[in-house]
C-alpha cells in the first residue's frame, strides 16, 4: 500500500479531480451511476468511468462490521485500461485509491469553500478515511492544530500514536465534553464514520466548513439536520447525492439550494454561515487517480 499511496500526493490529486470534473462539464469524461448490490453484512459496489485516454472500473466491497473483526472495511481494486484499445495498463489497490481520492475531493472542496481554511481541524472517526483526511488537510492547507474523536477511544489514541510516529501531532477528544469543545472551536470538520446517526454536535462555529464523508446511503446521516438546514450546501455530484446523501435527505433539503462542486471550480463562492459539503463518491474521482498514477503512459 505504501508504494501505491506514493503515487497520489494530495495536492496533485485534488488538482486532478478538478480537471476531471472540468472534463465532464465539457463532455470529455463520463461515468454512469454506480451499481450497488447488497451482500451479507455489506454492499458490493461497481463503478466505471472513462475519458478519451483511460477507462477504469473500480470494484469494492464495504462491510462496516469488519472493523470489529480486525478486517478492512473496504476491499477491492481499480482496473485501469487504455480507452482506445481496452489494453490493461494495471490494477490499483481499491482501498488506497478510495481513501486518497476521497480526501483529495474534501481538500478541493475546502480550498474552494472553507471560510477558515487554516483550521483548527476536527476529524471524527479513526479509520482509513480519518487518517487520509488528516494527511490531506495538513499537506494541502497547512493545518497544524488537529483533533481526533471516535466512539472507540482506543482506536483514536492508536491512530494518534501512529500519526505522531510520522511527525503529525494530534490531540484526542477523549470524551463527549472534549469533542463538543473541539467542534465548537474547529474551523474545519470532517466526519468519517460508519454511523447511521449524527456524530457531530450542533454547536459549531458560524464559519465552519464540514466535509461529511462517511455515510453513503439515504438512511444514514452523520450531520445533525438542524445544522444542514442552516448551512450553505454543496455536493460532489448532485445526481448521486439525491439518491445517496442521507445527511441531506433526512434533513429534507430543497435540492434547488444544493450546489454541485463542478459549478464552483472556476468561481468559488463566499458563503455566509456554516458550509456543509457532502461527498458520496464518484467513479470520476477514481479516473482522476488513474490519470495521476499512469501519467506519461497513455
């Protein structure tokens, strides 16, 4: 995984995501809605995408209970092909691509939308996505004051120790009071959990930027509905979000008030009040990662 991860520095990958979104806007990149099929204990996802040069198919499984079994929650791979011939160029580790490109999408959104991009940063969750977002926001935004919170304190402390070993200093919000304090002071918040119910307190800064990453089903929501209803709302892909973004669906949002990230790439808005960015994932982001990994080979 280390070698594959090295292909995807977050700054460059955020730029690659922006370029793929521009290519889609121009009709040069396409991706259908992903196929989601229930399997025992989880879901099997299949996501193709293509542009003039590359085609990709990511096949992954998501089993939320695997963390308690000592197994990865996400498993799978991304097959990369030459679009014009179908020639296989290689296979990328699916969890690594997913973690890196998801954090890069959040980084891109924060660049464009965050009123206070310097932080502090609060990451709720202690898994692969939590680690990736700490690394991405530290690298891409220069954030230095970082909090971690998790329903499992031991996992948060374990991730904090591991990050410290890599030179990244973080503090653990070890109880609900500490997490509430961190949420009230953070300029940047990332929710990266498998919870089906809100994990973020509603008492946040008026200029907070929240990237809601973890939930991707209409029944699940990490963000309290009251915060969603008073925030400026953005998504990584409107079509997918209208089906899968439980944070917004459960809050009963008016979708005419929700803005696609593609629409602010070249003219970032300056929202007043909280900003909530919801990402449910999209195959185009895997295509962006493949473009970066195979640059110079197509």
